[in-house]
C-alpha cells in the first residue's frame, strides 16, 4: 500500500464547474485522455473528443454522456499523424465553435517501430510534438478570444532521457524507439516553455503547462512486449487512468495557476525538469525548426491578434526524402 500510495499521489481538488466552457482533448477515446474528458464533461463543459478512430470515439462519447448526464460530448476526427487531418479538424472546429477555453494535448504514441507520418515526420516527433504544435497554432486565435484559457501538454518523466538532435530530428541517421519517445516528450516541454514565453510577451490571457501524468496503466505500452510485461507485473502499483488524469485536470482547472504558466507539473505539483528541458536556446531553435517543417510562420503567435491566419497547407518544409 505504501508503494501504491507513493506512485499514485496527486489529486485535483478544484471544485470549479464548467458550464458554458468548451474543451478539446486529443486522444480522448482511451486511457488518460478519456478520463480527462469524462471529468471535464462531469463539470458541465462541452467537450470535443479529438480521435483518429471516430467509431471508437462515438462509443466512448456515449459512455461519457451516460456516466455524466452531459449530452455535450462530441467526437471529431483528428489524426495527428497527418497535417491535412489536423487542418481539417481545426477548420471545422473554428467554423462551429465560438470559444475554446481548454485544449488538452494528450494523445501520444510510445516505442513504435520506425515509421513516418503522412508528411514524412518520424512518428513520435510527428504525432507527439509536431502534430500538437500545429494544432495549437491553428486554435490559438480561438483560445485568445476566449481568454482566460489554457493549454495542457501531456509530456513525461521520460523527457529526462530525451535530447533534441537537430541533425537527426526524423531519426534517419539513427533510431531507437524508446529514445525517440523520450525526445518527443522533451520537445513537449520545450514547446510549453517557449509558447509560455511568447504568450507572456504578447500579453495574451492564454497560459500553458506541461504535465507528467505518472506511470499509468494504459494502452501506451502496446508496441513493446517488455513494457507490456512490466506494466502487467506492476499493474497493481501503477496509476489507473483516472489517477493519471489528475495532473492534467489540475493544470486545466486550478484557479490562480496563471503565474506558473510554462511550468512542468507532476502529481499536481510543480516538478523539476532536466537541464535540456530548461535550455532556452534549444527551445527557440526547436520552435523555428517546427515552424519550418510545418510550413507556418515563425512569428505565428504575434500574428494571432492580427490578420486571420490561413488554414491552407503550405509546402515550405525541408524534410529529407
Ligand atoms: N501511461 C503512462 O504511463 C504515461 C503516459 N504519458 C503520456 O500520456 C498521454 C496519454 O497516454 P495514455 O493514455 O497512457 O496512452 P493510451 O495509448 O491509452 O492513449 C493514447 C491516445 O492517443 C491516441 N493517439 C495515438 N496516436 C494518435 C494519432 N496519430 N492521432 C490521434 N490520436 C492518437 C490514441 O488513439 P488510439 O486509441 O486510436 O490509438 C489514444 O487515444 C501520452 O501523451 C503519453 O505520452 C506520459 C507518461 C507516462
Ligand atoms: C521498474 C519499476 C517500475 C517501472 C517503471 C517504468 C519502466 C516507467 C516507465 C515510464 C514511462 C515509459 C513513462 C511514459 O512516458 C514501476 C512500474 C514504476 C514499478 C516499480 C519498479
């Protein structure tokens, strides 16, 4: 019980209710994302489940509606491994919603065999970092119009082993699936910090947080027999998805957290991050490279308050074939 308690601490104690608020949760059909979406729905928000498998998403939406009594749980197609899908999701969302108060960038893949997204990005970097980077870019104007609003990026303690190898960002020179995951989770934290810095400088009412949810019993380990085995052995000790959702909920809901924008959280507390994750030069360069790969202007944040950004895909990126 002591080990279990140690590994499963951190509870979001906010009692805030969310009628009239709008939230988007990526990867909301399973694991931590599903529990995060359920709790936001329970508090009365209109919640968009952004899922790559819409059929499965609809089943989860029905389940959440039944459990919470909130009918405003909607499913929208989002495949973070395809920038066309991300743009289509954003286009439809911007057309149908006036507000966005909470964006939870939760979806993730871990330890997949070497593979590439539709746009040629290495899968971990493409889905976990670049996909959410583009999604946030496309939704930022709506978040600003709805301020105070928040972005939560679900990262991991695994960022400790991560490095941003700019000469091998797509894993073409060398690739190890576990490390590729760690690199992408480091990118989540660097993105959070750089976004927070830019949002503060622009006087925006949008704040952003990165999160380690804990070690959680979920489908994340599906690609690794070893990890599935470890998870199975320790399944009694590790967090349930509901416990894993607590820190994301804490960052999305806790009043007065705005001053801590850019910080990393674990077990509902500010948490230490590696030296790599505090390197502003790397964060700035990763921002620029991400924009270049996605074909979006590096100063998109400054432009958010200005003329409407185009949702059309551009082709400036400089990926190796
Ligand atoms: N579990 C853990 O111990 C830890 C988890 N995390 C992080 O928590 C987050 C949630 O993971 P967890 O709930 O554990 O894992 P799950 O595998 O249970 O959930 C991951 C979710 O991401 C979705 N997803 C994967 N690829 C894509 C894609 N291309 N487009 C859209 N959605 C996609 C999955 O959809 P589908 O069901 O269709 O595959 C699923 O809904 C991840 O970011 C992970 O890195 C961090 C630290 C530890
Ligand atoms: C050895 C060991 C464990 C293994 C932990 C591992 C392997 C954690 C990996 C975390 C990851 C991959 C997070 C994802 O982002 C447990 C289960 C805590 C139980 C105590 C002993």
